[in-house]
C-alpha cells in the first residue's frame, strides 16, 4: 500500500498537466494553477445550498471511510471546501458545475444536485488513488489528501448517459447492483437501466402476482424456465434450481441509493417477447389455450411471447406497471419490444380475431397495436414509454413522447430523430459490452455484432451522420451489459471495465475534445489503479509483439508504464519471468508467451505469438492476366517440419487476386497443396492456405507456388503473411449435410476461423458433422457456429465425443452457437461430433470450427 501511496503522490505533485490526466470524463475546460490545496482532518466543509447535500455527504463518507477524516463546518479551520449555489454563465444544462481550487480553499458551484455531485466527483478524482479504496487505510499511510490548484468549468454533452445491467439472465444481489451504480457515478453516468425480466427470470416482486417470483424467478431442474445459458449451466451444483429476485423494499433501497448519486433508475419489463418467465407463471392470462404456434427465440427459448390479442394480457400489464410506477419515480418505463420471434402469434385465435377487428395486416402491425395499448396504460401512471427500436414496427405509436433505444445500429435512431421522435443511441457494434473485446477463444462474450475493445468503443460519435436539426432528439447514449455469459460478478467487471471509461467520455465530453491517445493514457495509466483500489476485476489490456525481418522482437506494452513479462520456452509467464525492457533477437518459430502484470499482482490473459513481416509480395509484375502459377522463394522461413498457413492480403490497385490453389515445394518436390477458391481484395474470402511439411530431414530450398490471376486485370498489390505451428493431427471429416458452393465440410476442422463449412439448407434434427482422428486426442473440445453477426448460428444442438470413434456421448449443449468441453486428465477421444437436435427454420448453418486443441 505504501508503494502505491508514494506513486500516487509523486504523480499528483508532479507537473500540473498530470492532474488533468487523472480525469475521466475529460472536462470541458481545465486551467491549471501553481500550488496545491491540502485536505486534512482539520479542513472545514461548508454547505451553502440545499441541493448540495447529497454531494457533500458522498464526499464526507468517502473520506471518512478511507482515512477516518470527518469534515465539519469549523470557523477557525486552516482551509475549507465550500458548496455554493450559482447560475453559471446562463447554462441551463443539468449537471453543470464549476470547481475552483486554491491553496486555501475548494469551491464547488452549481445550480442543481447533479452539478454539485459531479463537482465532488471531480474533486475526488484529483486526489490520490487511495481515496477510492474500499478499506480504511492506516493512519501512517495517508493522513492528508493533496489537490492541485486549478479551475474547471464543466457540463455534459448529453442528458442521458446510461448503462444497462441484465439481472434476469444472471441474478446479481442487491449489494453488487449498488457497487455497479456507485462505479457509474464515479464517472458521471446518470441512468441505470435495470433489465429486470426476460425469458430466464422475473426479478422484481409484484404483489398482485406472487407467482411471478414464486415460479418465474427460478430455473433449473424441476422448473419451467430455460437454463441453457452459461450463468445457468456453469454453476457447480446443477441439481438445484437457481433463483433470485428483488423485494419491493430492496428496489426502493436501490432507487434511493442511486438518487443520492444523481442516477435515475429506469426499469425494463421486457414484453411481448422475452416473456417466458411471466408466461410460465400465468399462462392462463398471457397465452391462448388453443394457440398452436411453435417458434423459438434467437436465444433458443420456445414460445416466449405474450398474446397481444387477449384482454387479460393488457389487464396483467396494467397491474404490473401500476406497481412498477410506484417503485420507480423515473419518467420513463422501458417496455422492451425487441426480438419478437418469427412465428409468434401466427396460429393464435385471439390474435387473428384482433387483426380482423382492428384491420391489422400483419404481425408487425399487431405489435404496433400492442405498444399503442401500453402507451395508454403508462399514461394512467404519468409515465412515458421507452422501448427498443422494434416498438416502431407497425407504425402505431400515438404519443409523441414515446422514445426508442437504437441498438442494431444507429439507423433506427437517426430515422426516429429526423422524424421528430426522441432516441437514445445504443448501437451494439460500439457499446454492447457483452461482446468480446477481441475474437479469441479465451475471451468471454458474444460475437453476433462483431467485437469491440475500448478503442473501438471510444471511436463512437452518437451524432455522426445525423443532420443538425435532429440533434435535439438524440437524448444520449446507453451502454448495455447483457447477462448470457456473465457467470460471476468478476466476469461482469471484466466485461464492463475499462470499456465504461469510453462510455463515460462519449456521453460527457464534446466530440472535438476527444482524442484516443490522450484518453487511453488517462484511462489506463491513471484510472485503472482507481479500479484496483476498489478490487474491480477489470480486463487488463494486452501486449502485442512483432518480429522484424532481421529477427529482432519488439513487444508493445499496452500503455505507458505497463509491466510485461514473457517466456520463450513454451511455459506460462510468472512474476519470475523476464521483464520486457528492450527489443531482443528471436528465431522465427520460437514460441513467445507474454502477459501484462498489474501492481496488485493480477495478470492479463496470456498472449502467444507475434506478427511477422510478409514472406512474399505481389505487384502487377507478378499478377497474371489468366490463371497460371507464380513462384515465391520462402526458403528463409520454411525450414522445418510443421504446419504453415499463408494468408494473401490485398493492399492496393484496381484489381483483386483470384486464387485457385497454393502448393509448397521443398527441394524441388511438391509436398503439400491446398486447393480452394480464394479472393484477396478489399474483402477477403477464403484467403488463407494451410500446408504441412512433414517427413523432411533437410530443407535446401522452399518455394510457394500460387495458381492465380488478377481479377479483371493485373493492377494488384499485396503481401503474403505466414504463420507456423506444430503439425496438426491427422483427421477426416464426415457429414450427412451438403455444402453451399465451396464451403466444404473439411473447412470446419481446418483450425482457421476465416473459413467454414456452410450447409446449403435448413439444419434438421439428426444432422451431424464428425471429425475423426487417426490418433487419440487430449485437450479441449470445442465448436463454434454462425457468422460473426450471429446469422446461420445453431440454436439447438450437442457437442459429442467418442473414445472409440463409434459410440458418442453428449459432452456439452450448444449455447449461443457454441460449446466447449475440457477433457479430464487422462481421457482422450478418437472422434468428436456436432449434432443438430431440433429442426431450425428460416436459416442455414455455418460451422466455423470443430476441433480438439
């Protein structure tokens, strides 16, 4: 702890630019001054505005918790902190504040509660890191808090700065919810979007309908709810049901806790889809007994949609929203509205009758009618309707104050704003923090909308592409943390941080003042230690490495001052491994493993390997007009047995490169050929070729022979990148399914994510693809299906294993298109299989990878 203290003090007492570098979000205006204010146990606290009470309490409690400092209003105090009411430059923006620090005083001026609170947060951010500790420090460690002299004028870019936590799919106890809210407050986020109901659980007590929690909050053996997602199947004891909900008293406690931190809590009751938990509790109210519709949600849940043709559905929702309105004083209630499955309502007698009565042409218009009814219900309780972008389907909304969250992309939000409807931007590609940070098997998260790391997220501009006249209808932004992969509080932390730093600044700081290099230093160097002080299990940024053509290896640390340790013998890096300090020589093919270490002893995921210079380049001189072979000398890099993958990367030119086959010749003899159509252009398609060199004792000359042509011409430039790994096991692939074009079954087991097997029809129950190995395999069995956007993903299936290659047993169930099973020590398999267990309508199937590693 003393080491951290000395570091923090040395940083904060160094040049005053450092003080600004500790702030997230970046303030609108910051002016440094000489000197510092020293907060001690004798500092006075003066509160001259009733609106400042919450801010003053928060500041006082933080200092008392961490250092036992009691701030009191003392006339003879050596210095003071004053909260003072003021109208600042005519600013009408809620949350505006001015912070002035001299060597004798700190003054926070504002006109409302949130302004005072944000001023207090900025003041705390200027103090040493230890002020955020969850533990009381020893008096010997910290008795004063220096604050650099400065003047800050600040206000938010957007009024809505939200973050959603999914507590349906993974139930988080009240204590963690409050921690989540407090961390939001530390970075000036002001809307806690609480996802309380979904197929996997109803989490809020409704006194009129006790079965919602008696039945609808429980999943697992003997219950009626699906439990095929990771939080359900990863528990140690799968024989017991999982359950959890918040009582109304707990809800009130959380709402009050958030309000003290200038955070509004928006509840989400997700309807009409994603309502399985409500339906199993009250099927007689929410589904027609003669409805024969059969359908599954995108997540695989069957028959999860409330019947829009039943009056009992609206009576139920009226009663639910009456109690929700009493619990949550926010002006909006989120009603969901997303992902109504195809097939829902198609055979419902009540929906058919409704469509005839109201002249509704299709189920989209039925959904529009449904939300029109909810608008009227919420109006009774003086609440506005908020929902995902699909609430606009059917074009039936009547109230101008109903708003949407645009989540599939920005498109729906842009169109709504241009039409005069309020929208909140929540594009999955940027601020869905349940997505993987990067595409890697060891990373937690989903990939249906791609991947997004902190830099990707930070690049988002909520007003990009929106005409100025519509800006007033963009209320702000709303990050989302869905619970499908959140198996613990630590995983929730890992997925949230440091990406929520980016969300904070997107929502607060003017666009023209945001710059990645500046932000990344503030985030990683100065604010990750603040998370360490709170025991937040954030994702540690990763190093990378590159090898030059001269054999010099350079490791790029993820941020200034980061400690990276590495090994070159295949072992896992530890605290005793070499600390990277400068580039060093390394033979290509030598295994490299490296990790980032924090000062608290945590380490990042292990990163293996390094980028290498291209082994070959092509230009118009090497680009044939028609298919012919082109040779490249690769003797310097192909010099030992193993598996080589060559990827063709287009760089520039009018024409792409079409490839038929790639062969490897050693000592004048063809030893391996990979034949498939590849395309290297602005879009890359099947552009990687894998060749194995084995049973060779001497490598005198190695040649890469490419059968290719320029696509429509010869103006093509590009390079060939090579990767190496030990020889992969011999295997054969068999299936009863036919392939679409050149996406043959063998591509499902080629150990390359860039190629895949693609079924040319809907997958049917009993369909299978099997990989059989010549020799028994140990390790981890895994399968991944679907495109990166989630299309053509398997919904219902099993990953199976066989010790003898003939008799198969279930190893794992497919969850969101993938499954993984670690073989017990001493156990091996001869074959693995992906089995389709239910016929899947309106989609094909892609198998990206099915293998043992």
